[in-house]
């Protein structure tokens, strides 16, 4: 029974991801739009929907937040443009955690640097999540910090002074490398009382490229639930 329950939850979660991503694209994207497309399992469905619109004859261009998203766009015939080659009308991306004030933890997929770059330039930055990503305060999901490899040990030492658990991310037993050639340290803060202050502190450490804390960037949030898609107000 437990296994059946987990499988049902997984199917329901995937259904919610698809529904919320399709809703965001259908709500915010128009023929002629330049759209920033995110990275991850929820953003994947936004790419799928954008590809369907292109197949119908829509003229969409995309700024991709990772090499993986670039690959998915090419598979679906979505034209790719470089960052700021033209204005980005809207960016649609997921998050690992989302708080009531629309602050986020991102970077579970390792694309946090490019995701932030796209978020910064987009006229509208829309975040798509399922209900289980909503938290009262950020921090349960380990915070990704992207680090220049040369300074990895130094940054890790500095982080260990403020965070109980700091671990270098690995994949298949080898150190994870971002699309920018950097490492990621995952920091288990558990609860982050002041995300803005922490982000500023971390980015001031020599060797830190960026963090997964996205503060004051989200224009709109769509939440996939068992009741349908909801668009909560910032609190």
C-alpha cells in the first residue's frame, strides 16, 4: 500500500507540474514573445508547451538558462537567442522553495547563475511551483552556492563558520561542474531568518559566484495544486 501511495503521489505531482507550467505559458506568452525558459522538472513542461506553440506556427524565441534547456529547445524547434540580444518579455522558471514574500531557493539543478541572469533582465519573472515547494521560511532545502574551483576550500571554510552542514555537490561519484565550469556547495541552513542579508553576506565571500537565494525578483507566482492552478499574492 505504501508503494502504491508513493506512486500515486508522484503521478499527481507530475500532473501538477505540467498543469502549472502550461497555465503560465498560456497566460503570459504570446506570438512574437521572447521568453526566458528555466531549468528543472517543472520548467521542462514550460518548454514542452512553448514547443507546441511553435509547432502551431508561433514565432517564439527563447533565452535558455542551461545547456540542457538549450538542448530541449532545439529538439522542439524553439529558436534560441543570446542574453539581451533582444528584450526578454517574460521568463518562466521553477524553484526548490518559495516563501510567502516570493523569495526563493533555486539551483537544485545547478543552473542558478544563468537563471539569475535571465531573471534580472526579464520584464516579468514568473515562478511555477507545486504546493509542496511552498514553505513559511526558506532553508529546509540546502542552499546552493556556486564557487570558483580555485577558491573552493577557502569558501567552504568560511561557510562552515555559519552553516552546520556544507557539502560539495557530486554527481555519479564525481564533483558536479556547472555549465560555467564552477563547483557548487550545498549548505543546509535548515531555517533562513533573513534571506536578503544572508545572500549579501555570502556573495561578499571571495570566490562565490552567486547563490540560490532569489530575493525581490519574482513578479508573479503560479502554484499547481490538486484543486487546480492558483496565483497567490505576495505577503
